[in-house]
C-alpha cells in the first residue's frame, strides 16, 4: 500500500563519537543530570490493535452485492481487498518490530506511516458507502473509521514523545562530549611542559698526525751521502 504522506519529517540519529564518549565517562553523564527512564514504553500494538481488528471485521462483513452497481462499487471492492491484505500481511510484522523496539523512532515510524495510509483508503471506502451502500453498512464503516482515527492520533502522540526523548538524549550526549573536551584541554594547558633531555656530549676528536715535511732541495738532509773510498 503506497504511503500518502509522512507523519513525522525525519528521525534523529546519534553520532557514534557521542556514544563512545558517553560510555567512556559514565560519571560525567550522571553529573549532567541525565537520568534513564524506568517507565515501560507503550507498544504501538496496544494503541492500534483494537481499532485494527474492528476495521478488519467491518470491511470483511461488507456486502457489496447490496450496493448500487457502478464504478463506485467496483473501486470499493479493490480498496477493501487492499485493506485486508495490509491488515493481514503487511502491518503485522511492522507492529512486531515496533513492539520489540517501542522506544526507537526508526522502528515505530513505519507503523505510523502504514496506518495513516490505511486510514486514507478507509476514508475512500466510507465516502463510497455514503453514495452506494445501505445505511447500516455506512454506519458500521463510519464507526470503524472513527476508532482508527482516534488510535492513529494516539500513535502520533507517541511518535512525538519518542522523537523528543531521542532529541534530549542527543543533546545530553553532546553536552557530555563538550564538557569532557573542555576538561581535557584545561588539563593539557595546566600541565607543566615536559623537561628537555640533557644533550649528549659529542665524543672528543683525536688530533690527526701530520705527515713529515718533504726535504727542501739543497738542504743537508737532501744531499746524498759521500761514497767511502775503497781500502
């Protein structure tokens, strides 16, 4: 069943760096005043299931053969088939997932969107019934539509509560990260600079021996030794 319009603009997501920082410093999170709620979350099926059961029973009991013949009756038959398919096939697994994650917006929002689309189709069935159906069927369909509308408004309120809770949680985590970052920077600024290591003295160089100077021509050292006379 195609969704006609969304109930809530977008869900909020938590930054992974916020989560890691908050987990590494639980004491800071407690000091910030963030207290986890202990109240049990209201599951979507508790808000919707009674009215959904009523809608299914009502549309299944519609007797189209008693309606006036024409395109209105034919289109209504298609709408009723779509409603039954949605109530019996599409919506149950969405409700099951949402009930298991009743405080998570991304899991509850698909139920809200699907139920709103279901409501729009049921509106079309009621309007068609007012044109072509017997009075008793019109009354039953109108009552089912009214009950579904009330349940849908309750679910919308719950979606807003979840969104506000997630937004508050994100804000608390952001404040925690900012506090931890400021404390880390302050500690780094207050710490004395590390001592510089003493320089290692370079090893003394041994003086190189100069080679003897070459004799100057004409000097006594340069004269050849005199030959001794033979005896």
